[in-house]
């Protein structure tokens, strides 16, 4: 295997995601040593896996990315993170990022893990917290951002395909 194939292999990405989850959990435990973080962990830790997979997927194709793709990737990630650390009203950062990660062209690992976490987010938002506004807004914006990347980005993606053409096409 070439070095590039090892670095971006799904097993390698999954190991990095596991370390990111453990690192975040340890960091939060050090910041709040006596508190009960189980609810926080239940909601935040799962999104780390598709986020790490997304970062690896984007890094693998960074040289082929257009300014439009990079700009929209950055905008979606920044808005999603700002929802966590700041106040971005009426948008679920989880729903925005996960929808975008599912709908934009990228790795299968990113789409699968994002879809699994999205099921959890929809369940929690709709049925537990009775929040219909922020996830729907996040989903709409995520689909719109992915649509822009898919249709106005480079034509190296087969129409209707979630994965790019191989480099030799």
C-alpha cells in the first residue's frame, strides 16, 4: 500500500476518530471534574466521528478542490461550530453539518457515519426536545450548500453520484 492509501484508509480514519472522541471526553472531564457530562457526551461525542471522517475526506481531495468547494466547506463548518460556541439562532449546527456531509460528494465512511448520527439528532430534536425549527433549518441549509457544491463545482462528479470520478477519468 502506498502511504496515501494507508493515511486515508477507513480503518486509519476510524482510529483517529476514536482518539478524537477520547481526547474530547478527557478534555471536558478536566474542565468539569465534578459534573455529570453524560447528556453532553451523548449528544456531542457521536458527531466527532463523521467530522473527523469529513476532514480526512476533504484533506484527501484538497488539491483537486475548487475555491467554491473550499469556501462552502469552510462556511458550513464555521457556522456549525459557531452554533456550539456562540449564538446562531434558528439553525441546528448538528443538522447543518451532518446533512451537508451526507449530501455532498465525499467518502463513504463520512456519509455512513453522518447518516447514523443524523438519525440520533433527528430523534433527539424532534421527539425528545420537541424542536422542529432548528433541525429543519439546518437540513434545508445543508442540502442547499451541498447542491451548490454538487452542481456548480467541478464536473468531475457523475450526475447523481455521491462519489467523484477516479482520477484517470
